[in-house]
DNA sequence: GAGACAAGTGTGGTCTGACCACCAATTTAA
DNA sequence: TTAAATTGGTGGTCAGACCACACTTGTCTC
C-alpha cells in the first residue's frame, strides 16, 4: 500500500493530516522543512509534493509566509488539461459550436439567477460604454451565471476561438439590447432567439 | 510574461516543445538532466515540474528508461480532489450543474445530427445491455453529438463529479426509454423533460 | 512614550553534488 | 552461440548551501 515514490507518500500523508485536523481553505499547512523533518523525508521530496498540489490548484504558497490550502475553483486544472488535451482538437466547428452552446447555457442560468439589481448594472454599463466588445459583454453574462467552471471553460474556448478566427467579429448593438430585453422579461425563448440573431445562427 | 517560478516556466516551455515537435502520447520527452542543461535550470526544478505533471497524469516516468507523454486518464485526480474540495459547496454545485448542462447541450446536438441508423444502434444497445451505467449511456449520447470538445470536457467533469460524489447514482430504466423516445420524435421539449426526470431536477 | 530603524527568524525558491536503484545495450567470458 | 558482467543513461532521494522575502522583535532616536 505504500506508494513507491516518496512524493506520493507525502501527498497521501498530507491528505490524512488535512482530514484529521479538519483543515479548510485558507488554513496553513506545515512548512517544507517542518514536514520533511516530521515525516523523515528530504525537503526536496516534500517540495515535489507541494509543487504538484500547487499546480493542481489545491494549495497556495506565499514566499516568506508559508503554504496554505486553497479555495478550490477548478481553475489551474481545467486550464492545463485544456492545453494538453485540446491540442489536436482544433476543429473549428467544435470550438465555435461549444463556445456558443456554453454561452447559451449561461444565459439560461442567468435567467434563473439574475435579479433586477444585476440587470440594472448591466443595462447601465451597456448604455455608458460606447464601444464594448462582444467578449466584454459575454464575460459579464457568464459572470452573472455564477458558475466558475463555465467561466474557466469559456475563457479557454475564447482563446482557441481567436486563434482560429483572428478577425474580431462585430455584432449589432440592437441585438444586445434585444437580448437584454429577453432577460428582463425572463423569457427564455426570446432570449435565445436574440442570441441566435446576434450570432447570425439559423434558428431551429 | 515570464513565470515567476522556475518550475512553471519549465512546464510552459515543455508545452511549447510538445506543440512544436508534435509529440503524442507514448513519445519520450527529455530526461531531467538533459532538460535542466538545455534550459539552464537546476535539475530539482525540472523534477518539480515533472512531478507535478505526473500527478496530473499527463506524463509517465519509468525509472531507468525515461519520461513519456501519457494518454490522459484522470484516475489520480479522483481521490485527490475529494479531500481538498469537499468543503467547497459552491465548487460542488458548479461541477454538478456544468455536467448537466453539457449533457443537455449534447442532447440538443444529437437532435440535430442523429439519423435513424444511430438511433437504432442505441436502441439495440439499451435493450441488450441489462445493467448499463449512466456513464455508458451518456458517453454514447455525447459521442453521437459529434463534438469532440464536449466529449473531452465531459470526461473531465465526470472525474470531478465522482470525486465529489463517490456514490454511484442509479436511475430508472424507463426514464432512459422516455429520453430515447424524445430523441426519436426529434422533440426537444420532450427530450429535455425526460432528462430532467431522469436526473430528478425540478423543471422550470 | 511614540515612532523609526535594524537585526533576527522563519519561510519558500533554487542550485549543486552526491548516492542509490533500475534498465538496456554492449562487451566480455564461458 | 550463449550466458554473464560491464557500462552508461535514467529516475529517486537526500543534504546542504545560498538567496529573496515577510514578519517579529528589539533598539535607538526624538
């Protein structure tokens, strides 16, 4: 049962430590030196374990202060996996399609979660900003959907999208207004229809 | 844009190296000593980068042989994430929600793309297999949606999902049938309603 | 006494060099 | 020809050194 590699053994023991002590995000975990002495392993092995967990986004290190459990949001991981996995999946259609579908998902979520206050803020912004970009607009939408995972995935897709389609698309201002009206009325059909219009997609 | 930490810089450069050389799973990447000399970093830093990628399951090391790119499998993550994430209720909700929404997106895509032949195959399978799992079912659905990106994302989400919810959910056989009926009739409302039923979600 | 400065301590960040264990190919010996 | 020993490359681990940084403490000055 003992992990053959020391750094894996350290990860394992650290997990037990966290479970037993009931440590939560923000809490401090042992320093590299302390843990290496306590478990009788070299400091470099402890570092390998910590670095791995850090890349996973599970812990956070602050030089001069220490190492802490992190508020996990699936961030680093999705990013990394993205680059490693999506490398040969650059089919233009898939990226395009997936981005659109996720944007629509977020619109649906916004319809459920949004309150008048949020909508008002969005309205103010769109009226004040003369030349906002499509990205800025949907960033706000997806933020309002309050799903961090969607946000992360969307950010990656956006990058791919631009690498495939360097020309900055321009959309009609009126279409954004229509979309906001759909949201304001909490009308899913109307909102999605406005989205289709905005993106020049053929509707069903 | 230089990463402040050397090991992150090494991860970055390694990724570029992989992209440029077009390396695939199974291919060998530079040995720790070679890379440390080539990039002018210490071997321990290279090790930190390699160990992190290994824990992620992206590379594989064989003592005495070398280090190789791996065909991604999220197995390691499953146990890991559980310990670190469990407290974070919002992250949990995000994973759950995102997985569901993507499954629904794929259902919509299937509605557009599916032909009778595909549907027949799915029908045959579901009638032959007595005890299929939910994963197996939706894997087929998502495959049929013919969007590789969604498939990749879904596979990752599935891993997250099980790390958060180790209990294998069981669903009703009839609900799958209803879902297939919805697909057969190319009726989006009916299909999604069946999905909501299957997953015990409150409909709108 | 209050504030500013200095030293000290603890932390992560990095590098170097040294072993060990393992594997594979080559060379050597039977 | 075959089996054994050697050799070189690889990952696995450790110890120690030094740096950069953050915080605490103590001291000095006003």
